[in-house]
């Protein structure tokens, strides 16, 4: 079943706030080998002008991957997740994510196309603080491979 | 201008650690049976793990952990990680493409594994010190 292009432009309700923890940033930074002290030591982060430890640039995917389940699991759209592979990924920052942020995601379906039996689903997730300050916009293109 | 290439070793242990830290527990990133069952040559790295390694290289070139303004990649080929102590290696290189009107630096990035490109359209826009 191909993806319904009429879903393009659909925006989903904001997700529940995600509390960015200092230990989560440290854990993620360690897992990707990011050893810069600003990811681990609040003093080092403050020296760069941040209120607390700074997340590495791909950290928001921890939040947005969970948030976009809203779309992927939308029964009306009908994505078969077992056939999904990651196509593209992009982050456009207003400012880095820091420990202490409380972040809300708003998901929009930006594009749906199909080619050669494969479906292509582009989502944009606007990540903002609970106060409404924009932090980062995150785009993912998922490829729903055709059934063999 | 070419920036100095960075090489990162990737083992199965790295993938397990990344799965835990990121919450992406898709078994194709740790279970050989699942990976080969869906037609992959073996366990593959999370695309987002490869992108994170590129992010490390970019931060290193920028000389700051908070320099990335815009960062995008396309995943074109999986990074296959064998079940050995050595695992595999990802090499990341880049050229400085331009300085934008806002004073930001645009990088065109290449990431390879075993001599083959694993990303395309990999680009970063960074703030540079000074």
C-alpha cells in the first residue's frame, strides 16, 4: 500500500515536554565518543556561555525519533515500520540543546512521494522550549521499501 | 581547503552503547540473525551513529563543541560492523566550500567505510572562532 499524499502538510499536536538531563547528555556524548569538556562539565559549558552541559549536534534525534512515532504509528497513514530505512537527516539550529531544557516537538509531514514502488516520507519536527523559544528544526526522510 | 581526515573505529560494543544511549534498539544494529534475515550483509551501524561520528569530526575542525548551525546527510550505504575486536573503520574528510554572507563556513563532507562512500550530500554550516 502506498502512502497517501493527502497527508502532506498535516501537523500533529505538540508532544509532552522532554526534560533534557545532564546525565543523558553525558551518556550520549560518551556513546558517540564526544569528549569535549563542554558535553560533560557544567563549568566548561558555562565558560562558553551556556547555562549547563551542551548536547552534541545529533543529540536531538533522541527526542525527535520518539516524537515522530506519532506519524509513523498513525494508523490512518499506515507506515509498515518493518520496511522503513533512514534516508536523510538534517538539523537546523537556532541554538544548541543544553541540560535543563524542557522541549516540545511539533511534527509536520512535509512531503510524501513514491518512486519505483518505494515510499518516501519527509517529516519536519520543530523543537521548542515549553516557553515557545525555537531551538532546532529536524528533518528526517524515511524510505518505506516496497514489499518483496 | 581540505581539512585533516579523521578515522573512527566502530565495533559491535559501540553499537550496543549507542543503542542504549539513543533509544534506537532496532535489532539490525546488534543481532546478526535479524540483520541477515532482512537481506543485509550483517549487523550495520545506526545511520545516526555514523552521523554522530561526522559531527565529532565537524566539531573538531570547528574547534568548538557548539559550532554546528546546520548539519545534513543522506545515508547511501550501510556501515557493516563485523563481530571482531577490530570491527571496522569510518573515515571522515571535508573541504571548506565557502564563507557565507553571515560569516559562517560551509563544509562538504565525505564519509567512507572500506573505501566506499556511506553518505552523500553531507554538509555542515559552522560558526568558526575569531
